[in-house]
């Protein structure tokens, strides 16, 4: 017993078993044969139905009977997979030329399933007969079925280039195939041309084969993709629906969709378009209806009076399956191996196969004709000595003896003798001599023609050519799919997707944001719904076509098109970003918020951190493409304690002023700050002491004349900016506060002022505000510590100071 046990490694066993399994499903399940374009299950279905005489010229039979025959004799797999393959071969929206004629519910373009096989009836189509036509003439190899009880063909002797006509789709082990359907007439014309011009170029063949011809019609865009696919076996084209815009009463319009891209499910598409209408993703769609009937497909999209039909159609092409990408991956089995099939290779393989079939058929017919000619010659000679032959037969003991006597006495061959003995008496009339002579003449002509086919290549080509032309004449149909050279670039007009509307925007430091209608804002402007300890960062009127940029203290940017902000009543707090963003941190807060017009702008933002780093980045580099579920890093922070302290748009500013907590101010040219990408830390802005940090960074314009600041002691001052000389980045800077031995003065908030600025507002960490009229204060010196203004014990520390007119935006 022990010697029957073989020790093998798991790797060896798995590799060997999987190799065998892969070989089987590649060769015997998922991929079509390059010759007849059929997968094994499809071939077995056609063969079984043909053997059962379930053909187009016979009545329908129950589909279950055909499935049972296939499963019991040839395909030892589940009946559902066989029936699904049969159903697909009958669906004229999936195959260009159906091979099964099914009576009953065979599914729909809405992806409805076919009725069970016990309810439907089926038979082969007439075209299937052309695929099976030469089967009885020893044209293809026959092999034993799975239980060795009967034989089945390894390939069908197809007169139809089915691989290209009906295409194929399938997934195997390590291989997949996607061959689109084509027009039968175009493929056959290319075959005839290639037969006459074996060295034909791809461009010459494409004069006939324009491109795929999908059963659902539609429009193909991208001639370069078609050329690449036909040249290499792989390529990409765009397939879009056929649409028409027409006018309705009352100045309205409608979009009617009459043809869909290949294998797009109509019901799913209609539901998607209707969801776009319900969710108001695009402005102007009032109703979506499926009006398809027996006369054809019709999906109607009714539009509002002033809606842009072209803009909405572009949006639907971009966002739905009204337009899809079709990727050629033309893999087929050739000489028992999966290969990428080019157009010329596929056509040439079919021609080579047809040559092989016609030669085998001709050899079979020649052998049969020669055998009959031999018999006819014997019968003719027999009639010339009829009396002697009759006498010999009568004198014989039995049929075998009569046959032997004829061979011995008259030199007939055994076959001739057997034919004579089997002859019926009525065939011995004089008229039969003439008939036999006519038959002998016809057989001689047939034998000569068959020998010519077997010996002369041009005669062989003529047979193939004639058969292809006959197939074309009998079965050709007009092209359904339109081909356009270029792929149209789809640029969605935001005016279509976003209703042009003014709304009120609110953003809080703690991370709440909302959009409210102006009506709701005006009705309850005093009650914004925020907690008492949550300061407002942005409160302004904006348009839905604009964009919102929110910078956080952790160096992140939250981006939202304003029309995508959740709409709330003004008295509700709004949505907190922790609900929408997976990377929101509990320590995170909003420090700046801006409304901008163009996210592709090359304008710069200035960003700086409390540990002394600074940079500029362009808006188009900051705004992420994917933004709904995560905020984007716009400034890389060096340490866990690092925080962004400022984010400012750059317009006409030319200088930068960096303010450190201990009272240092460094002024230098904005050009010293490089423009870099988003996920960078920037460069050193100021040289800081060990316990110091940057409080604020101001971008200065030529009109900025004064520096206003508030200290931790509650003092306020404003002094001339020119007192701070222009230096270089990364230096220590100049003192703008005077150190005291007993009291420490630190900067808590600062801003720049124009010469005509009249008022300021200060906000504290206890949400108290102080409005200052500058006329009540005199200009201080650079090193002054300012005048007492805020009682920090009762009012809190100042956290923000800004010109009053910039805050108001009603």
C-alpha cells in the first residue's frame, strides 16, 4: 500500500491541476474558435439541433428538448448555462445575425430574463444552415463525445465568417475576449478582396470593413481606435446613442433617443437619467419617458422652456451610458492556442479554413462521383449483354452466387456486380439506357470540375468566391452603426449643471458649513444655529456657480462647489465636515474660507505655518480632483505641534510681513517666496527663537501703510509699515514691541491697513467684539506696546483683527 503513495509538494500539485483546468476553460469553454467563431457550447447547440432536424424549414420545438439533447449528448454542464447560451444566440440586440430563432419570451434590451426553457420554442435560423451545410461531407474532424457514445465536430464547416459577424465576449483563465459584431456584407467583401490580393494592406481591407456594426446601431467615434484594433487586436472607441432634438409646444424642446450603445441596458439607463432629474444634477429636465414599442426604441427627455438641449445632452453623454467606451480585445483560439487576432489574420484564417473545407468536400464528392460513375459504366455494359446477364443470374443459386458469377464470366467488378444484382426489373427498359448515358456524362463533367478544384488554386478560389457572394446576396443587411472619425471632447457647461442662483454661505471655525436661500437668511438672520463658542469664519452671499475653499489649521483644504453644499434653513447649524470627510481630525478647525470663481486659476495662495515655514501655491494645484470624501493636503507640516496660521489669496500684493509672537516682524519681497506644489512644506520664512512661533503672516500691497496689532495684555496700536525696513527671508526681523522685565508683551493678532481705513474690529476667544475708530487713536512708534483696550481677564484674548468693511458682505 505504501508504494502507491506519492509525496508531492503543494506547489507542484496546485500548479499541475490549475494548468489542466486553465487549458480546459481556455480551449473548451470561454473563447471562440477563429474558424467558425463559436465557443464549444454554441457549437454543440447548433450541431445537436441540426442532428435533430430542428432547422428553419421545420416547426419549432420546445427549447427544453434541445437543451436536454445538448446536455445529454455533448455538453455535460448545467442546463441553465446551455439555455443562456441558446437565448443569447437568439437575441437580435446582442448578436448581429441571430443563429437561433426563438418563439416566446427570449428576454429584452431592458435585461428582462427569458422565459424558462419549458415555455419557449426554438429552431435554427436559415443562416445557421450555412454554418452547418457541409458537415456531412467529411469536411471537419469528428471526435468522441464525453461518454464515447457518439461523435461531435471539433469545428463547424461554416460558410459564414461568424467570428467577426457576431463577435464574441468571454472571460477565461488569464485571457478575456471582446470582439465586436460586424456587418456580414462588409466582411464578405473584404474576404473576396483578400482572396484575390493575399498581400492586401489594412487600409485596403478597411475600404470594405469600416468598423464594427452593432445590432443596436448607435454611433462609433474614433477611427484611430478602430485602426489600432484591426492592426493589433486591441483598441478603444467611443460608442454613443443616436439622439435627436426636436421642438415641442410652448417653446420647449425634447431629446429623443432612438438607438443605444451596444449592451447598454435600457431600463437602467432610463432610471439613471430620471435620477439625474430628481436629484437636480442638471437644470432643465422636466420628464423622462420610455416610449419604446414594437415599432422601435424611443426614450424621450422633455426639457424646460429655457433649458440648453446641447448642454444637457453633453452632460448625459458624460455621466450616463448614453456614451460608453468599447475596448477591443480580439482573442480567439487558433491552432489550439489563444491569440490576439488582427483583422487581416482573422480574415486569412477563415479563408484558409474555407480552402480546407472545400478541398475536403471536393475530395469526398469526387470519391462518391467516381464510385457512382464506375457503377453506371457497369450498368451500361450490362444492358448491352442483357440476355446473357439475365440467364446467368437465373442460373445462380442465390444472390452471392449471382454476384460471383457475374464477376467471373463478364469481368464486372464486385461493386458493379452487386449493383446489377440489386437492380429492379423496371429499370431494364430502353429509356434507362439513355438516362444512364446522360448520368455518365454529368458525372464525368462533375468529376472533371472537382479534379480541377483539387488541382488548380484559381478554381478553388472561384468556389470560395462564389459561395461568399451567394451568402452576401442572401443574408446581407444594411449597416446599422454610424462611424465618425474623431472622438468628440465632452466639456460640461456648468451653466447646465448648476442653476444660477444667489445663496447665503456660512462656515464656522469648528467645521460647520451650510447653504441657505436668501429668503431663509432674511427671515432669521440673527439666529444662525451655531453654538455660542463656535466663531463664524465666513458669512456672505455667493452664487451657486462659484466655489468654496476652506483651509484648516492642520494644513488641509476642504473644497466644495457651492451648489454641492448641503442646503439648510438658516437657523440650522448645517453639516459638520466630520460626517462627510473620512480624514477629519478632532483637533482640526477652519482658519480661512474663500469664495472663488475659477478652480483652474493660476492665481496664488500664500500659506504659512507657526513654525516659520512659508510658500505660495497655485489654486489649480491646491484644488483636488477627488474631494467629496477626503480633504486634500495643501501644506505639509513638519511636526505634530505645527499649525497653519494663514492662507491668503494673492492679488496685487508685492511684499510679505511675518509676525512672531515675541514681537518680531520681518518684511521681505513676495518674490522671495517660491511657488511650489500642494504637498510641500515650503521654505523658511523667519529665524525664530526656541520658545517663539509665528502668529500671523500678512501679504502687503502698495496701498497698505499701517500695521495694526493687539497684544496678550489687551493693548492695541497701529504704526507705519515703513518703519520696518525691507530685509530678506529667513532672517530674524525687527522688534515691533518693547521687551519689559516685569511684563511680557506678545502679539496675538495683527492686520495691515490702508491710509484711508477708518475702522477695525477685534474678536476675542470669548466671542466678544470691539469696534475701533482709528480717529480715536494716534499712530504709534514701531517699538510701542500700545494703549490698553481690552480687559483680557473678563473679555478674553484677541484672536482676530481686521478692517471692518472687509467683514461685511451683505
